[in-house]
C-alpha cells in the first residue's frame, strides 16, 4: 500500500479539496490510504472554542459559529446539490460537539482539549470523502479512533502498538481509505491526540502496520528545504535525506517532518517522499537509508518563543549530578521541552519551550531551592552541517545570548 498524507494547507479551502482530486487522478488510487488533517487553521479555531469553554467566556457560541460557517462555505462551493447528505453529516458532528460541551463535567484542560480539537479532522475527512465520491472516486471513510489505540496521556498520547497493529491489519487493502491524522482513543473510548502536527505520525503508524510501499507527505513547498521560507529569504531543496539525518533535523525542530514520524518508517525501511501538491511532476525530497544529505549544505532550523533560563544554587555551591537530576525531574513534571543545555561549575543554562503553559508554576517551585533568572521570547537557531559563513549569517540576526557547537551542529540562542 501507499500512504498519502494531506496537511491543513493542502485542504484549506474548496480549491484545495479539488486539488486532492487532481493529485489522486495524477497518481492513481490503487492500494492507497489517505490521512488528512484539519482544514487550514481550524485546529487554532478549535483551540479558541476550547479556551472559551474552559473560561466560560461569552464568545463560545461565536467561536463555534466561525468554525461551522467556515466548513459550510467550503461544502457550498464543492457541492451543487444543496440537500447533499454531507450537510447532514457536518451538522451531526456539530451536534456531537454541542452534546459534549453540555454533558461534560470534567475540568482537566488536556482531556477537554482532545475531546474537542479532533472535530477538525473528522469534519475535513467527511468533506473530502464526500467530494471524491461525488467525482467518481469511491472511498471508504474510517474513524481512526477505532484503529489507533493509545494510553490516556491527553495531548501527547503514546501508541499501543500491539493493539493498533492488530486493528489496522484487518483493513481491506483493495479499497481507497480516508482517515484522520492526529487522533486515537484510549481504553475507555475517549479521544486522544498524538501531539501537535501529529498527522505525519499517523501516516507512519499506518505505513508501519501495513508494511506499506511508501509514505508521501503532500506540501505547499517543493519538498524538504534547507530552511523555512517563512523566515529565510533564500532556500534550497534537499533532494535526499537519510533517516538518521531527518531524525536529527526533526529533533532540533524542523517543521516539515514530525519528530515521531521517522522511526516507524526506518524500522521497516519504508521510504518517505515529501512532494509539492502543486508541481506533481517534481520528485521532491526522498527520505530513506543512505547518504546523510544531498546536496550537503548548511540547514537552518528556527524555534521561536523559547525561554532561556539560568539556574544556580542558593548557597553558591557547584551544580553537580544531584542538582541536575533534580532539575530534570522538575522540568519533566511540568512538561517543559528542553532544546538546549549548557552547564558550568556554578550555573546551569537551559533553553525550553512551554507548550503547556506551565512555566510560571515551574519557576515558582524552583525559586524555593535555586536562584533563577530567565529571558522569555528568545529564538533558538540550529545549524546542521554548519560552516563559518552560515554561523555568521545567523549571528547577524540579533544579540547572541548563548552559543553551543558540536560536530557539524551549532546552536545559537538569540534575542
């Protein structure tokens, strides 16, 4: 089988959905499974619904209407028949959402988040599936939550591989399947999510369990570039990347490939293609076993909205193993992702990201035993295959707060 994954940018509007049809007509539909993300910026829109619901804000219904109207606008453009069954299916999903908002009694934000945000993927896959069926491509719509089983770690769930493999192996591989990225469910049947941008990971899970021929991620760029074109004026296509190099790039924060996507593919030597959904005759980037990177040029990875923290003992004693062990335990407890560390005799510096908004509680606890100073909203640049020209290029972007170099990789924290 082949696994195709279409992200939010590829189905951001009616023209994007029509383009999915164009891609399938060009590539063929035999032995194919399609994973689709929420449309456009709908994950962000659902997050506004979640925040309004948790804060009991007056704009809850307004935020729901924004999401409903967005999807209705798309299906009105896609379907000439105004009593098409897709309208009922979409309203049924909003009815389920309203039912949860009314009946839910739990206050855990992460649980609430997962129960609400997944409607973005459910809506997008229902719409795309209906449109393809309308245009003579017969599809089988699958609720991915019936197949991918996880633990109950909401917003960053771990996959139960044994149960998931058993479920996925039962799929009829002769049909064209469409399913949701990002989602799973736990043993109680509650929706879980695999981490932000987890649709790539979903594609890899299916590929691994089905021993797929390949995975293709369809993007609005030519493939994997050596830098994000949103932040760098000059970029270059990477034609080939090894699994290990891609894993390194993902670890440092490259946004094209999700960090957890690559290992399930590498374990079964399944190639990953990153291709443009505009330029269908282009090869894009191939990720597979082999040469680290072609061409071998510096690659720039930017992580914004970081926090640089400096920690030292209250009694000015050395920062030794006991202190570091305690600090990492506290960082783990507050789900603060560590992206860079630097240690000296008297201080420990760490660059983190606070995606769960736990930094205030973390710093309050830490101040009981340590001196702590920090700078918020800094940028972390990572340069793979660095050379002096590439390093100089980055250092000109602002004030260097911290710099660290290892073999082939340089990281710079900038303000």
